[in-house]
C-alpha cells in the first residue's frame, strides 16, 4: 500500500517539524510528565497491511480509549440490559461534567463520558473482586491486540487515584440513585486502572480492528461481537465519542468522506470515457486516482 505508507510518513514528518504542540494533560499529575513532542500514527487496512510513523511503538496510558473496550465487554456480559443504567445520547457537555446527572437522576447520557464509563465499569465488576474484573479487562485487551505483554501503568493509576476527586463525586452521585451496585472505591479502582492500561499506537490499531470488520478479530479469526452490535458501538462512538465536540467531528468527517467519494466517482467516469474512446488515462487522472484515498486517510 505505497500511497498509505507515504501519507503516514508525510503526516509524521509534518508533526515532527511543528513547534505548536499544545500542552499535555495535567489534571492527572503523572500525565504532565509525558513528552509533548511525542507523536505516533498507525493505520491498518482491511487486508492487515500496516503503515506506521513517528513514535508508533511507544506505549502510553490509553485513558478514555479504554472506554470503547469496556463498553464492548459490558455489552457481551449484559446485552441491552446495559442501557437501563446508561444512555446513548450525546452529552453536549465536557467529559467530566456532573450537571446532567442532576437533571437525569444519576443516569449518564452515554458510556463515553466519565460517569457513563464508571457505570459500565461497575457492571463489569459485579460478581467479581476488583482484581478479577481488571484481569478480565486486561485479558480482553491482550486478546484483541494479540499481544500478551500489555499491562497497566501503575504510576498513572496511582496518580489518578490520588487526584480523581471529580470522578469520586460522579460515582457517589450515581450511587445515591442506585445506578452503581458495588462500593464506589471498588468501582473507581477498576476504572482508574483500566484507563491506565499502557499500549502503543500499533497495539491499539490492532485491538480496534474488530469494529472495522464488524464482528471478528482479524488477527486471530475469532468472533468478538455480533455484527449488529459492532455497528451500534460504532454509531455511539460517532455520536458521543468526542464528548461536546462529537457533532463537529461527525460533520467534518461526513463532508470529507463525501468529497472523497465525489473524486472517486469523477475519476471512474473519466476512465470509463477513456476506455470507450480508446484513450489512455490522462496523467492528471492517474494522479487524482491515487491522491483521493490518500486525502481521506488524513481524516
């Protein structure tokens, strides 16, 4: 896949040269120690070809990315019963907001804001000790990534536990409405630890492939979720996965995908005209045919 390799390399080189790298998260003290210049990118296509750039094999605590995988695990345990304790609607509020919980009597809007992810974690914990629940989550991540070396960054987990006051407020508020079944400290302990799971971009890209394939783990060929459940997880990721920026993300991605499809359609029409008239492909068409998918991969 030469075009994708080139595109990933161009993005990684561009990021390496940029000086405006923003600021690392500091609300968890251990995260403030992360190198702001680090950047990694991995893309895996449907056939399993891998394009990697930058710090693609550097491990970092995956934080809220873990919520996708705990949601998948919880749906496997409880099915649609999960939606009795957490919604599926965009929040329009920051990821750690407590405001909506007051209006909605302790039911989180969706499983990706912190309150929702804590409720999902509580469901996974039910019937287990915290260490067992965390072990189940870790085994699931290792299975999806096909990598038994994945572990928790204990320093990050400890830092979260020391400073997670907002999450404690969210959990206690939900507990007051009986949304949580287990002791708050137990649920939060598991939550803090699965957010501190350390993985590389390559491992994460591999772990998420089952959602692109809509059922199975292509690395092993084993089924992960039914296709309809994979589609629903993808739908909730699109509408809720960027918190209060989800609508803007969906709008921009839809626009760029439509643009890419229009370019492909234009190239296809021109190629068809060339074949009908016995002409070779114009160099500009050849360039456009290769550039269109490259532009989409940047989104």
